[in-house]
C-alpha cells in the first residue's frame, strides 16, 4: 500500500468525517457540546463543521432538542459506491420502462427509519414534470411511492411504520388518519381473510360514525397478478384498473375507508 504523505492531510476534513462516523453510531443524535467533548475539538470548529454539514444536507438539526442527526443523503453516496452489479443498474432499466409506459416521472426509493428515502428517478416526457433530489426523505402517508411501499409490506412492519406517522395534512386529499379496509359483502371479507393468511381473524360488522373519505376497488385486479411472471406493464395495468374503480366480471369489492367507525364482532 502506498504511504500517504502526512503533508497533504486536511485536518478539518478529517474532523468532519469523524463527526459523521460518530453520529452514525447515535441514532438519537447528539448536541454540539456532546460532539465537541467526545471528539476533543474546539466548540468553534465543531460548530462550523456541523453548520456546514447541515447546509449541505448531510445532517439534520432539531431546534427542539438541539441535536444533530445524520440525514439520508449519505444513503445516496452508499448506493453510488456499489460495484458494477449494483442495485441501481438493476433498477434503472425498469424505471425507464415504466416511465416510457406512463410518460410520467418514475421514482425509486427505499425505507428509512421513519420515512421513505428517494434514491433515483427516470424523468417524465412531459414539458411539466417534477424532479426530486437524491437522498431527500418523503412521507409514506401522502406520496405515491410511499403508498406503494406500504401496500406490500408485511403487516408487522407496516404497523411499525404506521405508529411513526403523524399524518400531516398538505391538502384536502391528504390521508389524515389510519385507513381501514371494509367489505360490503361477507363473502368478500372471508375471501380476503383467507387469501391474506389471516384465517383466524375476527369478522366484524362496521358502524360508520363519520366519513372523511372512501374508495371502492375490486380485489380481483390485484390478486390476479402472478408475481413470478408479471411484468411492470402487467402490474401498472392492474393498478390503473383498481384505482379507477373498474369492476371485473366477478368483482370482490373492498372499501378503503377513512373516518371514525365502531366494530361489532359477529360469529
């Protein structure tokens, strides 16, 4: 290994990297005083380094707790450092294919601690289109990628992420509470219970107390997808039919409900 010339060291850069490595082991974050003491650097130097990393969006700073935490921007650098068979090389052709089908921007993201993290995109063909910054977090309750990820998570994982959500309202269409799936027919409810592997779940009658919003879709469109052979085009077509409220020849309607309700167990 080639010996590194000590004359070319950049002390403040080394200190900045030390700050990142230190905070990577502290998910709750640390205060300025904690960081300068742990790394044995002056308060002025620590403040300048932390302020620079916040400005560059590598750190988040909480005014309430006065703590600094790593942002998800570093995740983007991690993905870019993977070898030639990396995940992005696998994902990008599918992103572009999906973009070409729908003409809209197609996004790739992953789950972070509490939110989604945007990694890459294939920009849409329209003159007006949205562009996201890699490493930027996105809400799971009110974004298309977030809803898509949540829909296919195992129940235990999905419930954990739901427990973190504050359901911040951004417009009149924003989901502001945990929604529930109801069924207008007992047969559809029993089908879902057996299909989803929850055969021991309790059947209940629903009394609606207050409705915020609701949507009725046909489970047949999504359940007919063969995950072993389905293409992105197949999945997109099924999703379009479902969210358009289109009913199949033998529908199994389910109601995505937001509001207040009371459940009464039935035999």
